[in-house]
């Protein structure tokens, strides 16, 4: 499918009171264009998505205090393990971005797809 024929729409998703995983799954599906009749897994035909009220997203269970993210800076003693609470207080947009990023396919198109996501507090 040529790029000229792809019709992209803009969707606005309100995150207020919605569980994080459900929100991320919905947004990832819209970004990939899975609801369109023209969907093909090898063509990037998804839409633009604006997420509002990121600071009001809901966490179920004990994830807010117990779930940890991990990365390493490759320096000695450079392991970082903040909880979702610490990351959320600093930047709620980052938590939603990481959740959506994890639900996108791990291939070359992932970076292009995530560029169409805009998140606001």
C-alpha cells in the first residue's frame, strides 16, 4: 500500500479513571490501526493518538507501590530500580509511554509508530 493512500485520523483518549494496562492496549491498537478494515501487519497504517489527563490514570492492585522498572547505566553500581510511584510522581507521561511502548511490536516500525503518540497531563 503506498503511503499516499493511508488515511490517518486523530483520536483523543481520556485517561481519567482508566486502568493503565487497558489504556495502553487501546492506545497501541489505535496507533497500529488494528480497527481499520485496511489493516495489514506489514504496513504502518495507524492513526495519531492524543492522551489527556495522564495524571489521573488508575492503578489496580498493589502495582503502584510494588511494580518496579529496571535499567542499567553500564557504569559500576549503575542499576536503577524505581517503583511506578516514583516515576509517576516525576512524570506521569513517561509511565503511560513505557506501557504503550511495551505493547507495540518489537520490530523496526516501533519507533515510527510511537512518534504518533502525544501525552498531556
